[in-house]
C-alpha cells in the first residue's frame, strides 16, 4: 500500500532542511574565511565561563598548601563534571591525577608559552635601566630622586592575550582538552610565580556546560523554526487548502458530478486553475446535458413511428398466409427490440434531466424490495433477504424501484444458477443506509468495474443480443440513485460473486 505524505508536511520538512543546509553553508564559509577551528567554541560566553573557573581554581590553590592541590582539583572537577590537571609551561605536571595520560598534542600547546614574547621590563621614573623587582608588584612604594615610585602593572599577554586559552580534540578515546593560562601565588616562594596551564578534560564537547552550551543554540534554533512556521503557516495552509479543494472537485468530476464548483477568489495560479475547473465543469455539464436531452428527444420522436410499425404489423399479420407469418414474426421481434431500446433511452433521459424536480420522501425499504423481487424473480431463483423491519430511507419510490429492479434483473440473468442472490440492508452510522445485492456468480473483470455504470458500456464487445441488453441498465441505476441523493458502487466478491452497493440517506 502506497503511503500518502501530505503536502503540508512536505513543505515544512523542506523548510527545515533548507535552514539546515543554509546553516552548514554559512558555517563552512565563515570557517574558511576566518580560519576558525574549535577555538571559536571557547570564545564569548564560553570563554568567560572558563576564565571564571580558572580564577576559582587559582584562588583555591593559592589559599592551600601544595600537598592539597590534588584534592582541590579532584573536588572542583567533580563539581563541574570535568577533570582538572595543572602543568608548568615546560611540560611538568604540578597537580592532578598522575595516571591520566595527556596526549602529546596537548602538551605541545602547553609548552607554546616558552616561545611567546615575555612582558617588557618596567622602569621606574628617574631609574633608567632598573630591572623589575618582586616588591614592585606587591611591595610598598619606594622613594626615588623625584618621589615615590611604583612599577606599573602591565597585563601579562600569557594570561590575557590571544594565546591565553586553547582547545584540542583527541581520539581513541575521544576527549576534549581546554587549556587556560593562569598564575598561582605559591606561599613562601620568593618573587612572582611562573605562569602555569590549567588543563580541563571532558569526554564530550559540552564539557559540563563549560566548553559549549547547547541550550542557547537549541533555543535559537527552535525560535527560528517557530518564527518561520508562523510566517509560512498562512501561505502553506492557503495553498494546501486550495489544492485539497481542487483535488476534491477533480474527483467529483471524474465520478460524473459536474455540479461541483471551486472557489476561485485567489489572485494566483491556483485561482486561475480553480476558475478553469469551474468553466470546464460548466461546459462538461452542458455537453452531457445536451447529449442526454438529444437522446431523449430522439427516443421520444422514435416512439410514434415504432407504434405505427407495430400497428401495421398487426394488420399485416391478420392478412398474411402461413408462408408469410414467419417473416412477419421476425420483423415483430426486431420492432419489439427497438421499442425496448427506446424505452430504456427515455427512462435514462428522464432520470438524468429532471433531478431538480424530484421530491424525496421517507419510504419503507422492505415493501419496495418485496415488489422488486415479485416482479423480477421467479420460482427457480433463490433470492434471500436480510432487511430490518421499518427501515426507512429518503428516496423517490419509482426511481428507487427502477434502480433496484435493474440490478436484480442482471443478477438473475447472469448468476441465478451459481447460487443464492442475497439482498441485505443495514444502517451505517446515524444518517446512512447501505443496500447490498450480491450473487455467487463468476463476477466481472477487474478492469471493467470502473466502466460498468457508463452509458452503452458492455463487457461483451461483440454486443450480441443474446448476451445482454443495450448497456443502459446500470447507467439508469446510477442516474436513479444519484437523483435520490445517494451513491452506487460495485465490486467482485471473494472467492466468487459480484455485489452492487447502494448508499442512501436514512429517513
């Protein structure tokens, strides 16, 4: 069974795919133009979070003896769901789990500081060429020839410059390493402590929310989708609604209903298509109505000459001798067949040309079916009924009688010897009654089912008189049922048999 995929869903999925492709193209373009690597993930807010964590680590280590550094890093790592390691810029590990193997690529980034330019020496006013001293950073002001002196505090490029943070991804196993340059004031150490690198290791890119926070990106993505959906929804809804209406109208036209109309108020191609369908249905309705009227007029005009021929044959039969009687009988059979054809044409034309004049009323279904069986059946045919008492439908009695009689006549003619013919009726839902006339014959070819209700269609292409009528029986059934506001269909039964289904409104 072919699964139908609504056009509305296709458009929305196509929109999402469009945004994804545009985002990927934008990312590749920006990465190529700006040569971005993973470093952009630790910029902005993520970089500020990492810097804040490094300051917390630096402060905690500065306030504790060296012997507790491993414990502090383990405790802070558990809090942030990452692992902390502390290294000197010459590659020597100062604190952290010594069993953790640090990849060479990470250590190379740690030791990059040794090749970076160091902070320039600061010279006090009046003391040209004096190298910086430890107390210049932390001690009281000194007196010089021209007054108190203090070494200006210049930001260290190792801590605040472009190389203050890095990120490296290693595989086997997959790990993400972020390095942060920082200084730790070691108690009892003379002079300022050398720069160090705090390594933060995580097995995921999220890094406990420190490296890359997916939540804002997900929020932005959902926001973009919601806004896009709100912008696209009216357009998509209008398009799909018009297409559904046009599809429904096309199906009605294919089923032979030329009274259907489509709203053509849109000012685009769908509006033009709706207007074209309306004009097409109007012309088709005119053609079909004209054809039926033409058939009715021809049939009506043929009634008079046929009646005269029949009268003449009656006179001729009385005057013919024994040798001529057989010829007169052959002519009488042909004229009778012609008269039956004309009557069928009149019935078909009358039922299809005057639907507006038909007044529907509540009728009991069982008495009508009993009359049909009494007229079309005989003692040799096994006809069974399964109809509830007092089941009422909305219909025109004469049209309903004619429709059911034609169906039962076909069943008796083609399948009465194969088994019983079952006529059943039941209520479906609150507003519909389903009438079924089923036989046990061989059925019809599946390819012919769609055309059985077309005028003058017959399965036997030779159109021999012995194999059936003129091909108007089921066409009259369809016209009569639709004039009563119902629908008729047919199908082959399994394993054998044929069934005609008539749906009418319940009274």
